[in-house]
């Protein structure tokens, strides 16, 4: 890689990147003003080539997937996972590393074939779900639901198909799959399932649980969708548009997950304006950051709500509400930079937790993915910091998503991927790895 990553080439990337970004900033000035652009420039300055050099180093050409972290890449027992793989691909596409084109038009035939083969290799021939060899079926409900969703996205990305029908596909007789969870087989069982959740205290993890299963709930039938929204409406607070009393990161995180369900299942969000104001409050909050979703989720929520209002109410109302957000642009951008910077590591990569945390994220939906070392960045955190937080912030401000990287960066990124080799495992499997695994379908752990 030393022949590919030279100082001369990196300098060329930096110069071209600066020119590209300034073109976007100039256009953004007409929307957010000069002060807003000054803050925006400072925000984008924290993202450099270190970001994608680190990301590219996580690709395993023999397996055809991306690792969650470098420590996972280098340690026995860990393997690439479908969530990290699709997150990496999406982040590259959203930030200029695919030349503004869809992924299917950019990656080499070898890489595309390897990616598809990797996703197909995870599918169980009997029930159609996707299981990783490092975890087996010892994963919880959100992990299984998310891996079904991520695998489906990868197939759509490259115009490919799974090897077997997924649980989302109806049987030949038109009935839903028998491999959907038991609580999605009858409406009474689903009502009982929902009744065991306490939204007033745990709307975030309940929202995560349900959002990870949105496609499965839709596949179960319309009556299950109606029951879900009836239950959610009965428990929502009208004063703040949340499912919890206090407006803070945690309660807005819950709104984020649940608003995604409304969008996915095409349903108007009740008390949307109150929820929007709660999300704006969280975006500007000076509450201590513990993990990166706390500064990403408010902007994702804002965009979900504005899109929902435009679709089910009026575009004019959505535009008027966005104008209120734009008026706060300099403060919003500055606050976001301060928060995102907390997760930046010295090499330009980003972690799920702030840099000063001695132990970083080592599990994803409870499944082991990393050693969690202090200097260990991860795909989830890195993508949330850039595509998630910054991308959604720009969208919320009405300036569109501004790519962090230019064509010169993309050239280097793809050169690295096309010349990638499999890294050796230099660390033994940790003693705690197997203790993270749980019986299949565990609600939470």
C-alpha cells in the first residue's frame, strides 16, 4: 500500500477536496448565510483522508465484507458482518467515494461478486434469515431483524437476489411465512407482545426493537400494522410528541426509532410538530455525549418528521418549519461540530463513543464485533458521525447533503480496495467472546 498512499498523492487529494467543498459551501451561503458557512467549513475540516484510509483497511477481499473495527479484523473469532459492510458502502456512496454514482456502477466486478456472495453465504436455507458464522443463531431479535434488512439492502444495491425466500415473502398459497416470529402469527399474540413493553421509560430500546422488525410486521399483514400504530398512539404524549415525559437525548432517540417506523409503513406521525420541537431542543442540547447516536438521532428525527408532514399534511407547512431550523443554522452547526469532534480519533477515524472513553463499543446489538480498545474506531460510529449526523444536519438545513470527499479521494479509495489483501489474525480470541452470545430471539440482554 505504500506505493499507493504517497504524500504527493495525499496532497493532491487535499487540494482537490478543498476546491470541491468550497463549491458546495458557496451554494449553501444563500440558504444559511455567511456565518453558517463559516461554521460548516469548520465542521467539514475534521474529516480528512484518514477517514477513508481507515475504512478501506477493513475490507476483507477473500470473505467479501467489511469488519466492524481493526481490532476485530486482527483478532481470532471475529469476522466481517453484513451491517458494517452495507454501512461502509452507503457511507462511501453518500460522501463522494463513488463519484456521485450508485455503487453498482463503480465497484469492480470482483468486488461486487464477493459482496453478493458474502451476503448470500449468511442465509439459512430453511427459514430465510441471515446468520453470521461467528455468532450462529445466538443473536437477539434486533440483530436478526437488522441483518435481514441489511442483507436485503445489499442485494438491492447490486441488483442481486438471496438464494432462498426470506421471511418477508409470502408462500405460494398467499399466506405469510411460517418463519415469522410467533408473535406475528396471530393478532392476539402480537397484542400480548406489545403489552409487555413500557414505552414511558424505555422508548429508545423498544423503538429499536420494533423498528428492526418493521418489514416483518408489514409482512405479517395490515391488521398487525394497524394494531402497532393504535398502540403507539395510545401511549404517546401530546405535549412533546414523545413517549416519555422529559425531553432529552434518550426520549428523542426513541422518537427517532419510532418515526422511522411511521415512514417505513407510510403512516402520518401524530403530534408531529411537538415532536419536531423536541428534536430541535435535543440537537442544541449541551447534555453530555455518551455515544454518537445522541447527536445523530435528532437530525434523523427532524428529517423524518418534515418528510412525513410534507407527505401527509402539506409541503408548505414543512417548508415553514424548516425555515425555523435554518434560522438557527450557525448555532446548530457549531454545536454539532463540538459533539462530533468528541468521537474523532488521532488517525482521522471515528468511534461510537467519545475519544476519552477507555473502552469503546465492542458489541453491536449485543453481538461481539470488537475488542473495544481506547483507540479502536468502528464502522457504525464513523458512519453515524459523517453520513448520519452531518449528512442529516445538512438535509435538515435545506442545503442538501455535501460530500466530504472528491474524485481524487475516490480514486485512492478504490485503488486500495482493488489491491486489498486479507490481514493476518495476530490476537487470540478473547475469553469473553462466547459470553456475549444469547439464545436466538432474545428480546434484550
